C-alpha cells in the first residue's frame, strides 16, 4: 500500500492545477442571532415530518416512510426548489453538526453492548479491511480516471471513512485547494442522500438479516445520521449495530491522518499540521461512556427511554439539516470525472462490505 501511494500520491501530478475560487466572507451576526433563522427552518421541517408521519398512521394504521427519511426528503425538496438563504446557513450547519453529535451521545444510553461483543472481533476486522481496501481502490480509480492526487485522496477518505468530516480533516494535511474540497464535499453530500434512500433495497437483493444490514450500512454509508436514517425503519437492532460499526469507521480517521502526515513529512511536502482534536471526536467518547453507564445499570430504564426519544428528535432535526445541505445543482460544478470516481468507489465499497460480512460469518 505504501509503495502505491509513494509512487502516485507523492509524485508530481500532470493534471491541471485548479485555481482556488475567491472567497468573500459575509458580515456575521452575533452567534445567538445568526443561528436563529436556520434553526427555525430545520425545526419547521422536522415538525412537518412528524405531522406527515402522524397522518400516515392515522390514515393507514402504520408508517410507510419513517420520520427521519421524511425530514431528509423535505429538506432536499426545500433546498432544490426554494433554496437556502445565507442567513439560514449557520443554524442549519449547527443542527447538522452539534445537535447531531448530542443525539449520538444520547443514543449510547440505549446501546446493548452484548450485541457488539458477540461478534466484536469480526466487526473490528471488517471495519479495518473495509477502510484500507476502500482507500486503495478509491484512490486508484480517481488516478486512473485522471483526477489529481489531492482530489483523488479526498474522495478516497470521504468514501472510506466518514464523508465530509474525513474530507475536512484530511484536506489541510495534504494541502488540498478550496475548489478540490468544495467539489468532493458537494458530491459526497448528494450521493450520501441517494445511499440512504437506496440502501434498504440491498436487504432483499443480498438476502441480509437485520443485524447484517446494520453492519453493511455502518461499513458503507457516509455519515452517522445517514446510517441512522438508513437503518431506523428496520428496528433498534439495525440502528444500534449500524451506529457502532460506523463509529468504529470514524475512529480509523486518526490512524489514516497520522499515516498520511508521516508519509508526506518524509517527503518534506507537509504544509499544514494535523488537527489532532479531529482524530477522536468528543461525541464518540460520550457515546462510549453512555453505553458503559447503561451496561453498569447506572441509568434507569425510564431514563433510557426518554434519552432514546430525545436522541431520535435531535436526529430528525439533523436529517432536515442534512437535506438542506444537499444541493443537487452543485453536481454540475464537480465535473464528470469526479462523479464517476465517487460512484464507482461507492459501488466497490458496498461489494467489499457485503463480501466481508459473508467471509467473516458476521451475523
């Protein structure tokens, strides 16, 4: 693996260098005011999602589409028809990041650790192999198609680890330019939405059990809220397993960043230091502590149920924000090569995950 990256990633690229787009910073309002418009928008969309589900149950007796997916779809429709004003952006980003992180921590209180420990070693092996193979395959596809090494690496880490978060964390390490970051993030956000909507089809195609489906979602879907949205319609088991596997994937960001940093520093090409606080996000630590507290019976059953409901509410709000950030029009600016790279990499990542589930007898 090192040889491949030494030969391709670290050698001069003959791809035309993209010029960074000029960035104009708008005048910002005080923090408590700047987020108001965006928060009101995502809360309104979340309320509409709950209302639609209520009418589904009232008219049909059951929910056809879950609240998380409804909130996601409503956000997408709003963004790509009405649009998203600049004054709403801070609040939307806050809902999609900080509120989601709190939801993940609270979800830890409802996690049954015995579900993970039964096949814990197999899950860890599957995560490590998926990330390593995903990085190599995605990077190779990008270079073969003609992307420069920085853009190919951004897409590789985004696909293999955790979407936008991985792209944002690795970008300064490899000295990526603004246009490269913007194009990889824009397409990742859109493709991530498509994954959430199409992932359930794999249950029948691959004949997966609910545990296996949770594992596959955790191994392949980009972001934590997307994993939760893809697994929530199929019950608590799929949600819990998918979330744990996904968080294990997120933890791989640390070793990957360290490896890239050492690789580039050795060639004296490092222009930015690692943001070490990104390696182990606080919400993963909080998730683990909440899960441990539950396993030690430090949290009562009544409180666990309340925390689960609050986690779901915050996740629905975060899904609305995620939909609002999915700008389908941005695909036009990414370029056909980027679209092909992301799509092929994702398909191969799903194939890798499904194969490992069978080879390691998971579930």
